[in-house]
């Protein structure tokens, strides 16, 4: 199994049918597409784009197992865990611990009450201890956000915490984290609008919704930066920024699903109470994809 986490690792959507049940066949098809057609370097299952906060423990296990089976060891599979207590996170982690999971991507708690720095570090340390899998911190919860200094402390001092998916739109925080952490952990950018500067600054890759929306463009961007072709990278950045501006919103996973559907990738519908893409959003998404040269079939 390829364990290295780097490059373009889309957070796959979780397809739901008309009854809001998991459509495993559609998930499997998209995993194959992302690996075989788009050439991605990894996949994350059960993250925010995958509406992981709505998944039961069994649904998460089913989704992760399906992705691993379809990957056939070609790319690492990261399992997302969005939970509000250490106990809940451990339960979900143990549910996938016997699978060939490269790492767990775990948020800080997302309910109202924020743990202090000591308890935040203990949260991730206990998960590693009890589950026995590497952990990446998914730094995304606005009121429970981990500073670059805290992330550096946790990753440096806690064996088994191997890195961070740095989310939100603040490139300065990402730059500070890269500077502070050095080579002591994996830093994956989720600053969707600014992947080009993220890669240029030294991020090891990305796990971000825009990757799932237009994976081929994102792979091209990664390769352009790695080869030093900054003119091409800048052109791709502009295309991706237009697409991101069209899909971003409180119903981001639904918008990603719509963008996939009109490209011919079955994505299903969002799970309630998330709203499907509005007509205004659909028009903007279609225009942005067309402007970027993406072929639409619907």
C-alpha cells in the first residue's frame, strides 16, 4: 500500500440516492475515475466535502472500505472523522482500524465549547493511542481553530500525529505553519482559492473541495509548480479561482456534486438539511466551468 501523503488528494463526495441512502456503486465509480482518469495522488473519505458529519459509523466504514478496495493500493486512502468528543472519534477510528487506512483526518471538536490547548493535544494523543493509526489534524473549525504554534507543538510532541490539513482562507496562517513546522510533519493545504501560492510556499499537497470538482486541473497545477512552470501555474490558478468563487457557499458539498453531475460524474444529492444548488448557483457553476474549458455533458 502506498502510504505517502502528498500532492492532489481530493476529498470525495458521498453519493446519496433519492432516499438519502449511501450509493456505494456511485462512490466506487468516482474513486476509479479520480485515480485512473484524473491521476490523483490520494483520496480522503468522509471529510467535509463528503458530508462526513452526517455519516454513521457504519456508513463511514462502508465508504472507506469501498474506496480502499477500488484503489487497489495505488494511492493512500485517508479516513475523515468529524466528531464532538474524543470518545466518538475513537469509536469511528476503531471502526476503520482494520482497513488499509493511511491516516485518520480528524477535526477538533466543533460544538460550541472549545477545549484549551492541553486538552486539544490530549484529544489527538488519545485517539492515536486507542486507535493505533496515524492522525492528521483537520484544522477547520472556526471557533476551535488551532494556531500554528499549537499545531507545531502537537505534531512535534505527539507521536502518531503526522501532520495537518490547514483549512480556512488565511494564507498567512498556512505560511506561518510551514515556517514553524519545518520538515516535522505533512502540511496539506485546504485554502482552495490559493492552491498555487500554497504549493509555492512549500505545502506538501492539498485536500480541498476544488480538487474534487475539477481534479484534472488541480493535478496539472501541482505538476506545473513542481516543474517550475509558473506561467502555466498562474493560468491554472486563475481558472480555479473562478470555479471556486462559483461553488463556495454554505452548501458547498451540494455545489461540488452539481459540478460533478454536469461533467458526467454521478454524485447524488446532498443529505438533509443541506440545500441542493440553487438555480443561481447552477448558472454560475456552469459558466465558471465553461470558462475554464471544462467539457460539460448536461
